[in-house]
C-alpha cells in the first residue's frame, strides 16, 4: 500500500507541473509532506497526513499576529494553530503586505 501511495504522488508530480498546482498554506507543500511521511513511517501515517492536509489546506484559515507571543500564527479550519515557521512564505508575505497597507492607510 505504501508503494501505491508513493507512486500516486510521483504521478501527480509528473502530470501537474508545480506552476499549475494550487498554493499550499503550509511551508512544506502537501504532496512533499505526505511523500516524506509515507516513505519514513509507512502507509498508515502517510494516509493520516494526507487526510489532515486535505482537510486543512484550503480556505477557512485565519492568519493573525498573536499579541501574547508577537508571532504570526495561522488558525486551521479544524481550529488547530500553526506557527510562522510552518506557514507558506508566500502567505506570510501577503499577510505582511496587507498589514503594512492597513497601517499606512490609518497613518494618512
């Protein structure tokens, strides 16, 4: 079973170029994460990682700066929280750009 999941991921990588894939909210893209977990821990853990990523790497998240830690965090659709080091860089840059635009708007 593990080999079947790994082959499916490799076929996905082959058929869909990286430029055409949907952007992931996680720093490590979902397919790479699931591949790594499946390779290291087997089908069961890989399948769990796949289900988790499928359920949480979509709309419904909220990104914010935590006032207690002064770090940027993201609330997943399942209400889990991930820290800045796990959030995709493109998503962080977008958040910081929007935050800067908001601050500049109020300063004018």
